[in-house]
C-alpha cells in the first residue's frame, strides 16, 4: 500500500476548494517546483510584483531551488548553489552547496512543509476552514508551515524549542496564530513530541504535521531537491568529474532523501549522515545538547532510510560556532582573504547558517576520509543563512569576547582546515540495522507506529520505492484541485 494516504474526503475537499478560490490560492505541482518552465506565464507575471518573503499566494510557486536571487520581483534561473574552493575547505575535492536562502522564509524547509501539507489539502483530509495546523519543529520547518498556513488563512500552531534564535521567534510572531516554546534546545525533540500528544488530547480540532514522520517531507526532497542536485551535477561534472556523494546533517531526515534519488542515478555514490558530536545518537546511541541549530536529534527520524545510508559522521558544535565567527566577524573575513580565499567567496559565506556550516564540515570530513582529488564532487546544502542568526554573533561576543585576528588564525587552522576523520564510521550492514533499530524506542513505544511497519521499513523491498512513486499521483490531484478552484487560466 502507498505510504502517503491519498484517500479523498469529498465534503472537506469542497470546503477547501471554496476557501482556495476566496484566498486566491493556486497550488504548484512537484513537476513545476522541479522545472519552473512549466509554470504558467500568468503566474510568473504576478511574481514580478511580489517580494520573496511576502505572505502572498503566488509565492507558493517560489518553493523551488531555482528562484532568481532577488529579494523582490525575481522569477527563475538555474539552481542556486555555491562551489567552495580548496583555499577555503582545505581539500582538493569540489564541494558544492545548494543555497537555501532564496526560498520564501529564507530556508528550504518551506518545501518540506509544503510536501506534508499539499497531499492532505488536495485530498480533503485537512480542512483549513475548521482545523488548526500544528507544526512541530526545531526551527525552520515550523516557520515554513506557519507561512503556508497564513497563505491559506487557517489557524496554525508553531512548536519549537525555547533555545532557538530570536530571529525565528520574532518572524513567527508575524505569521503564526500561536507559538509554543518547548523546554531546551534543538536536541530536545521528545519535549516537542510530548507537546503534540498534549494537543491531541486537548479535544481541539487540529492536524499535526510532524516532519520527523511525514513522508511528504521525504518525498519533496527526493523529488525536488534530488532533481535539483542532478541538474547541478549535469552542469559541473564535465568529462572528468566524478560525483562521490552527498553529506548532510540528518535533522528530520527529509533533506537526506535526495541521496536516495541520486543513488538511483549514480549507483556508486554515497550518503553521509551527520550529527553533533555532543549528541552522537547515530554514531554511538548517545545523547546530549548542542548548538547546531535546526538539526534535532536524540532519536532516529521515522522517515530516514537508514538501510541506504553509508557513513555517519559527528561534527563538534564548537567548530561550528568558531567557523561561524570566522565567516562573519571582520577579523575572520580579513584573515580568510589573507589566506587566499577569493573575495567573492568571502562575501557570500553569510549564506551559511549553523547547520550549513555543519554540512560543509561534514563534506570536508567525507572528502578527507576517501582521499578525494580535484575531479571528485561532493554535494551538500545550506539550509538557511546568517539572516536568521544575526543576534547570535553579538551573544557570542558577550559570552566569549571579541573575535581577534589570533582567534581567526586558530579557527581557520583547527576548525576548518583541521577537520579530521575521527568521529566517523563507515556503516556495515549490521551498523545500519543497529541504527534502524533505534527507531523502535521512539516510534513504536512512544509515538504509536506499528511493529509490522518498522520491520517492513527494513525488509520490504518496495517500502521506499512506493513512496518515491507517489509524486505523479499527487500532481494529478493538485491539477484536479486547481481545476475545481478555477483560478488558473
């Protein structure tokens, strides 16, 4: 059976169609998000008058990796990416990072939220006229969900840890109906799940879109991010290029689904799952707290295809904080220039938020472990940018002190070029099964998933490919929904 439920609820669907008509909502298909050439000219004309972060219905069509890099009025171009040179990374391999800043909300998680919401919306399973949408998250996902909800004019509840950046909370106040700050930091995912159970038992009419178990999150990244990465590879590989794999912090394990797609196109490529050294759940069944915002852990997400994961690496959060300061403090940028990093690259390093820096360090570790050369290509993702963390710089100045030229030299040598291959395991079959088995304690014992399904995730040969095949069926439902709404000319 299909893993994303696409059964139709006609009464709710009729109300949702009416609301979409009133709210001027047209929903993009997965195909259009992959290839904006398929988007109607009338929609592109409207986008020319709309800001990237505006709460405007047509911005649903900007849920794409191919947005023009403009704050307002942009349409589409090539996939947004940056190649990080060896002078910066310290390795000869070509590390290429997809840029998340140029999505509405400034982070690619708005796509994951759409992937979870769209199937429920066009089937009538979610009724935005009566139900609240609940978005449990460690940061960017609930921002994307609240944004989508605001477009629909429905009530939303954003849940995220109290320790997340002020920028996230300040922006959420402008779009979310309610914000719930749970105890702790990005490591405290169980507290978020506990709040979801409390809401379920409250008797309110709501629907919880849990990114850690919603296969719409997995499917959006498999289909949209995966194809965008393939587009980049077609552009950069040339005759000698050798795509080696993708390295990503796991978080909800949505983004890492792109690796499943790329393995089907490049069968020898690898998938590297990364986490914080201070909370090494995948690496050694560990726990803890850390400062790499947005990569919630202490569990294995339900939607993580562990059987297809090749390596697990852990990144020290001290390295991430130090590199963040190296990339954004004046003394750090000056030192990078002295070390030969091109000026145009230095000026774009603010495209990396905390998880983006962790992804870059994971890619460096991956390249060092396999002794990659200048023909080898590694992909990663910059989930968001420093636009969402500006206050952290001042906080660290107050907490640690000014970032000096000496600090810059130390961070460059130790945290960037000194990234090592320790805290890394190349997964055997038994290692993969060990990590997969950790799902049992969170999802079967605590969250109501079944023993039969966790067994199927490991042993059923078509479990993941069934999910991957659903994009076309969802697109058909979206096309039909838009026809019923009647706004698309």
